[in-house]
C-alpha cells in the first residue's frame, strides 16, 4: 500500500507543474504494450498488454481506462481504473494510474488473490499526430486481501494509437 500512496502523492505534486493547454487536444487511445513481468523476483515472464484509454475527463482531470494483460506463463489480468496525464510542454507526458481487476495466475506467479490492484507510473513522448511512445513501471498487489501478498513489478514499453485512426 505504501507504493500506491507514494505514487498518488507524486501525482498530486506533479499536477501543479503540468501544462494544461497541451492536454486539451489529447484523444482517446488504443494502447499496446509489452514488457518484463516480475523482473525483481524469481518468476519472470514476458508481459503483453492491450488497453483502451478514454479522452473523457472525470472531475476535469482523471480519465477512465480498461484493459487486459497476459504473460508468457499464461497469467491473465482484466482490469480498469483511472489515470491522469500530466503534460510538461507539448511532448512529454507523465501518467500516474491506478486500477483494479481480476487475476488468474495460469502457470505464472501466484499473487495470492483473484482481486489485484495495479499502480503505475509512465513517462511518454507525444508525436505531432498525437500518438505516443512511453516507458512504465507498475506494481500489482492484492493490497493485503490475502495473507499471501507477494506482489510483482513490471517494466513496460507502450505505443499509444489515437483511437480515431484505428478504423480510418
């Protein structure tokens, strides 16, 4: 839970330094990602992600998202949550996010519970066509819902495709 609190505090601090004009023209995205699951422990795997990130703003700043994550060890995780895009100029975007969902470990790491929470911090570069490439570090944990709560860290590379261009 400490990591989640730290990330949320960092997000609140960063809100005071972001560029609101840059986010005004930001679209919704289809996001694909791949990365290194459990890089800090002993059950490493390849992580694959597919997410939809809405352009709708809750309370003027937070955006809803949902997605699915799977590993090369047949773990699967369906989840949704909220994120905040914090712009530093036109190009750089810092995105803290939080989500909750249902996890099945397959042949992969047992995270202790079917309900798991994901906190993530992502840094991206935005191109002229509004697509982005980004790097993220995330933590998945059951937040103490079970006595077994090993958690895991994942490093991810994302590519964000403006949703309107997917079906053009």
